[in-house]
C-alpha cells in the first residue's frame, strides 16, 4: 500500500461522492484504472461536463485546453491542481502533497515526468496532452525488463510528433504495444505528408500507396530510416536507432525477410514495410497453404492446385451445438486432397469464439475429442493438431483462460497414446507467443488477417509460426469454386500427405464406440447421424419384458439404380445395464447363473428378424455394445459363427463387457448353459479371435468377470485417476482416454 495513493483515493471520494457523474472507488492504496477513471470524472465535473466518463476523450481535451498551460503562475482552480497532484502520486512522482497549490514541488514533479516522456521543454507546466497522459496507467520509466532502446524510440516519437493534432503521448516503458504500434503508424503517415484529420494510425489504402515510393537501402538517411529502424527493432531485430541505413541494418533486414518468407533483398520494398507494420503483411502475396470450412471435392482440389496451393487445413469436427455448419472433414475427402497432390493439416475448433469457452476442463475434453477425430481419419503420429482461439484475447484472458486450457490439452494428450499427436495453437500473435513460450504448442497458426485484434498489434510474428492467415477470398468457378483463407506457409509444418495404413480398422472401432455409447441416449431420434462415419439411426427396438434395447445404424455404401439395389453397412448396438431388470435378470441371472429365456435369446431373435427383412440391402453388419450390451454382442456374433443364426457379422467390438461364466450350474441346467460351455470351448480353440474384439479398462470390475470370447485388449488408466469410484472406470467415456488398439 502507498499512503499517498491512499490519500489521493480518500480525497477524490470525499470531494465528489454523491455528485451526479461520479462513481465512488475502493480505497486500497494501490493505483489502477479505477483510480485514474475517478480522477478523470472529477476533472470533468470541475470543467462543467455533466455527462462524465472514465475516459479522457475529445470533449475533456477541448475544455482543459481552455485552462492550459497550468503552472505556478496560472492561478488554476484548486481542485484541478489537486487532481494533478493526486495523479502524480499515482504515477509515481512526488509533488510534495495534495495541497491545491501549484508549488515548486509540483512543477519539479511535472518536469521529471516531461523528461521521462521525452517532452520538450521540461518546464514543469501541464499542457492538455500532458494532462491526458497523467490520467492513464501508462508508465514512463522502464518496467518489467523493458528495453532501453525501445524506450528511446518511444521518447523520440513523443518529442517529434506531439504537436500533431491526433498524436498523443505514448508509454515510455520499453515495451512494444498496441499504442506504440499506432504511434509509429501516425509518424509514417506524417512523414508521407498526410494532414491532421487525414492521418489516422491505420495502414489504409492511402498510406499503402505512398509507402510504395519509400524504398530504403544501404546509405539511406533521414526520418523514414529512423521509422524503419524502429519497426525492425519492434519486430525483434537489434539494429541501431540512428537514422543511418548501414550494411548491418541491411543484413538484419535480410534475416527478417527470410523469417517472414519475403525476398531477401535487404531493401525496404512494399511487402517488407507491410510485414513490419501489420499482421497480414501484403495480403496479395502468394500463399502456398490455405484453410477452409468447405469440403474439398476433386473439382475444388484442382482449383487449389491451379492457384498454387500445396497444403490445405481442414476441421476435425463440427461445433457442438444444434444445426452446426458442416465444416468437418467429410468421408472420402482426404482421398480427394491426396489425389490432387495436396497435403492436409488438421484444425480443431468447436467454439473458441469467446473467453468463457476456455478452461482446464474444456481443454481436457477438447484433447480427447480431437485425438479421437484425428485417429478416426488416420492422421499419423507426429501430426500437429491446431487448437483454435478465435477471439481477441487480452493479456489477462490469456493468463487466466487460454494457458490453463492449453496446459490441460497437453496433459491429456500425453496420456492419450504417449503424446501421439503434437499440439499447435491458432490465434493472435500474442496468444500464439504466450502459449508457445509455455511449451504448450509446437507450432503456431497465426490469425494474421484479424488486423484489428489487440493481440496482433504490438507483437511480432511468433518464432515458431507454421502458417500465417492473411486473406479470405473465393477462387475458382462452377463446381470448382471454393472460399478459402490464404495462408503463408513457413515450411515448419508441411501437413500430412499420407495416412496410417491401419486407420480403417482403428476408425471403425471408434465409430462403434460412439454408437455403443449412443444407446444410453433415449432422446436420440430416427434419422440422426453420428459424428464419426455419418451413420444414420435406422431402427430403435425395446422389449419391455426383458428390457432389451437395440439401436440399429446404417449408411449407404453403394448407390443402386433403385432402392432395392442400394447397399448399406449396418451396425447393431446393444445397450448395457440401465434398468433394474438389467441388473437382476441379466447381470445376475443370465451372466452369472447362465439361465435361459432372457436378453441373449431376445437379441438373437431380433438379429434373425433384421437379417431376414433387410438382407437384400445389407452389405456388411457390425455388432457392438458396452457392458451388458457387449456381452450380448459376443453372444449374437458367436451364434452366427456357430451357425445358429442366419447371416454373419463382419466384426463384433465390445467395451467393458463381462465375459461368460465357465462354472456350470448343476441346480438349474439348461440349453443356454450348454451353449455357453460350448462357446468357451470354441474360444479356447481360437474360433472367434478375429471376429470378436473386446476392449476393457483394467481398473473396471464388471468387465473383469468371465471369459471374453475372441480377442481381448486391456488398457490401464494413469495412477492419478485410481482414487475415483469404480463406476468411473466402467463408463464407455474412459475409452476416449486411452490409445485404442
């Protein structure tokens, strides 16, 4: 706590509390924007402004101009002098008390601030723009390891351009920021000859037109060289700030040009100026990568190749909301991309458009979903998945929201397949820099075309940039027309040009897992499609007596001339234990006691009927289920293999399913028990090995029971999760946390 800041807060509250247009502040003894805002409102009230604001805007500037300069000889309103003195304490300068008299101590404090600002003369008088600077949180001394060279540039700009109408004092803290970037743009416009009221601090058409004639090279001197050197320094190149374009400056420029993928000439051409000044650089330069939300068909792939593109970014999933834009990679699309000679890089974004989305829990979930989707498509180990931050995150939001989110992505991804995929970040320069500095991202995909983002103003291109997004536009015509974002590709990540050979088998496992999980969602409607594989829910069956629940999915694989000739792949998903009938009749009586006339026989009858009615349209059939549903999938598949049921399923895949009880029940012997014993014998002879695949979590107790027919894969979760209740391990969601075989 600073006693003089506390005194300043107490004074402004006691003087203006209760007056319309003033909001009382908390007395903390710590300076901050709330205190500066209160002092600004106080000044406005003293100036007769009734519609007060915490911002020192044009109206305040116009009114205070009538009172300035304020000095030892100005006979200024006592409260206005107290506001100056209170603000000086909040800025770290000691005027000798909040007295209301413009004392020599106040004059000395103002002169000290003027010197720190680079203002001349250092006469200790308050000018309108100096008053505005007083009521900000800008620092005028080095803070947080600021650069002395950057501070020198800030002071030079303040000194040279402060008399221009729209130029205001900037911080002199040694840090490149949004305000410093805008001040540099104003300075360039002034040197180009733009008048007050025309110069606006933006890299617009007129500024771009004039800068094309400013070609600097070795031997050049003058104001533009100072400004060019400043731009290089702000972008991380340690050149002198002396107005002389030396051989060393030319060498440093070549390094910047190489880094930014520009022609390394050592000369300040238009593209170089653009890349130094705005996050897009020159948006008309050739890009070799792009990203899009539209399916890349063979015709569109040809358009991309003809336009010079080599790599395309596509989305792994759609947004998790009702009726989302269908932007995800479509089945068969990757083949179109590869057939055209293009490569692909994956992007993950379901929302990411506001700060509330980002937290550690969401990061954990995103890692699982992205991992699952990438595996489904067959992206190989080492592929970088770019997780999107699609809003202008401030420094505090990055610290409090974005970094915990990406930390959780990293931690989960390391548990999923031992870091099978690399993590990339999509966002503003500031987001990419901070996430990468924490080692949470291997590469950065910069949202460079968001030139208004604060995170793109005052920040250089990240050192690990792989893609820089610079322009949104449409290319091609007819069926080949496609809207894309143009990306500059650094070569750090060239995307993927082939998929894993076993991706088809792995992806069907993940598709069946999704369908097995869906059986617990009773609100799922006929016609709804799955996220993976685009399977459509075809039938729902329920037997109230045995409580058997079955969901049947199918998808068209061969389009015939008529509907009779259409061919579909079918997936039959059996639901696991959910009602009391399941627990008592099935889990106990059927699985443990091997009793007859329960869900197993009902499931067999249902499958027999489905095969008889749909055989003409059925190309392949898969069976799946979780828990009891997996037990039923094993039973039905083994019945088909043993010839007790018509047809045959290509594959049965189960998740945390109990096995079959090999201990005979002598009290109630029955036909079902005989079949169970025979199936266990067949299992020992490897009869079902390639046709029934069982997946179980080692820590799950339910699936530990009995003999699983066919092949069994067992996964162990990490030790830090072993204190969680048993039902946690039985959930099908756990299979999204392991590297499925």
